[in-house]
């Protein structure tokens, strides 16, 4: 098996690894919000694509205002 093939995951593999519903991963693919490749009719995600998506879409909390008093 080639290195490239070992670096690609099916949507099902990604969903199982993260404990997410498969439909959520497929929705991100359909919306083109996550890196993927389509080979024939099969969608594959490069390893780390979902982690990149999460990092890019993480919202950091606002700092608490200093109490003035």
C-alpha cells in the first residue's frame, strides 16, 4: 500500500475516529468546508484535514473584563 493511500481516510473512518456522526462529516464534504479528494465516486480525506478544519473554526473565548472597583 502506498504512503499516499495510507494517508487518506474514508468519511466513515474519520467519523469513527472522532466519535462524530457520519452525516456530519459528509455534510462538511458536501459544503466543501473540509479538504477532500474525490476518486471516482468515493470521497477521501487526507489525514489531518478535520483537525485543520477544527483549528481554523475554533472560537476562542473573550477575556473576562477586569473588575473595576
